[in-house]
C-alpha cells in the first residue's frame, strides 16, 4: 500500500455536485454502473449483477480517494470518481517511482453529456491542488474511448504514451497538479 497521500477530504462540493463517501442508498446506482453495457464498454464490459452484489456486500468502507458523484440537490448517485495512487505494478507511469495520482471516473448513462464529469474532475483536482504538493496526475483510458480522451484534453491533460493493458491499447495522459491551484 502506498505511503503517499491522496486527497483527504470526505466531501468536495461543486456548483451542481458533491463528491462524497458512499452510502447504503447508493447500492442500486453502483449496480447500474457496473452492469450497464454502454457504461462499461471501455472498462471490460458489464459485470453480472450477482457478482456486483457480492462485491458490494464485501466492501464495508470507502477507500481513500474514491468518491460518489452525487447531485447536490437530490444526493442521488450519478457516478463515481477516483483520485488515488496508480499501483507501481501496473503499466503506465510518468515518474520513475510510479504511484502518480490517477484520475478516473464513470457516470450513469443518463448523466452523460451534461458536463458532470468535467465538473466533478475539476472540483477534485482543485481540492487536491490546494492540499497536496505539485506532482503529475495521470488519466489512463482505452485509446478507442474518444469521449474520455476529449474530456481529458478539456481538463488540460496531454497524451504522453500508449501501452497494452486489459487486451486493448491504452493512452496515458498527464498534467501537473499545480494547473488546478485556485
């Protein structure tokens, strides 16, 4: 387990959203995210509902850097966001030591196209920039996932390499955390 810090905030607000810890009421939203073929198209495909339910039964507490993206009016789960350390045993690094901050997100299909991923990612990266020292942040996505690459570019990430993982070409993009200081 990494000794490097990640974002410690348990809630990060933005204009329309709040990044927060998971609640029991989020269960159906998680199941929808993990079983939807379109949502999981670039994430290894949908998982069987029974597997997802077993996984959720075993997960008792949230891991540092993992957030629910919730509508700040209804508090309903619309997606998830991760800003955590990329494991050194995985390919795709921009520093010699690895364990860069890695940004990842997934939204329910009915939340696509509304700017929620951009808003949530910006809020998380700004909070991290205010709390953590400057360092590279990476986004890794399948090269075929043009929407994700477009969002990464809009956030300021630049592609630096490609590699093979999970049976598909992945694109590694990076940006310095200092770009998000307010």
